[in-house]
C-alpha cells in the first residue's frame, strides 16, 4: 500500500520536473570586441544549462589576431561560451582565416547564423 | 489497494494522453510555421550580407519563407538616395521578395530630401516599426 503511494508520488514528481526543466539557449551578435567582457560576465551570471554563443562581425574582427584577445578566449572556454567570427567580414578586411585563433569558430555570414539560431529557439541580443 | 492501483493507472493514462496531445500540437504548429524576418540597420552597405542571408533563408525555408523586411534608419540614411549604388540591392530584394523600408523620422532629422529608389517604402518611425514586427512574431536583428 505504502509502496504504491510512493511510486505514484515519485512518478508524478518526475513528470512535473520534466515539464519545469526547460533549457534556454542564447546568442549575442556584436561588432565590438571590447563588449566580450560584459558578455562573458553575463554568460557567467546566467548559468544557463543551454548553449551560449557569441558571433562577432564588422571592422573590429581584425583585433582577433591580437594576442590580447587570448584572455577572452580562455575565459569563454572556462564558462562554456562558443565564440564565432563572420567569414564575410574576414574576406572584406582581407584577413586570412588561418590567422584566427583555432578556438574561434568561423561562420559564413553572421546575420544568417543569427537568424538560423533564432529559428532553433535561441534568445538573441544584437548589439 | 485497488483504489491506489486504479488511480496510478488513471494518472499514467492522463499523462500519456497529454504528452501525446502536446506532440500532436507541436507537429501541427511545425507544419504551419511561416518564418518572417526583420532587420534594422544603420548602414546601407550591410544590405549585401543581409540580402545574402535572406537568399540562404529563402532556400532553407522553402514554402515556410514569409516576409523579409529591412528597415534602414540613422544618420547615413541619405545613402539610400544614391540610386546607382542602390540598384543592385533593389534588384536582389525584388528577386527575393524582400522589402527595403526607410525610417521617416531619420529622413526628416537628417534632412534627406533626395529621391528614394523605386520600391523603397517609408514608415514614420523605423524603431517602432521594428518592435511592431517583433510583436507579430518576426525573428529580428538590430545592427
């Protein structure tokens, strides 16, 4: 009798937990390298169990070859944030993709990726 | 004992039923989903990558590709009146069924009086229009 009760509550408990545990994924689109600091702080605070991506585009992507960016790369890895850069920006600025640190992913078109992630349900912040 | 078992069976039945219902609903929603897109930009030169994104999305979405609206605002809005450099963008937008929209507030503020390319629509306030699109469920980018 008691066992049946326990089983019933356990089952209901699990089904409720399954409904409440929704995972949120985030993407931030930014042309400013210096914004990586507040973005990474945000990622740390959010403590999302989901995905957290940052897509960089525009003129400032030239700075990604600068050793100063390493601290952001390490920090992003530590907090599980995926960094990507727009290949159209690299092409326009004549930057060799091979010169971009290998930890930074390369996407064909930042705007396209941002929309594709939104279609998958990501919450977006475009800065 | 019998009551407990029957309530257990009943609750299992209800949970399974509601799960099935939600799966059915999400399937139905997927079948009818139309993706609409809105981009707010301050830089006319960004029309190229934006239109390339529109092209890729149109291909990817197929019949589910809805509206693609590009709103131009800000101090460089006068670049829209450079009819020659706008020509390829207008052609591409027309081919894809994308709209290019000028912010009336910016045109007035930056005293742009030149002719806009044929096909460019005008709205009173680009920022408001973008928010209204979001209210309608448009996926959005503000550049």
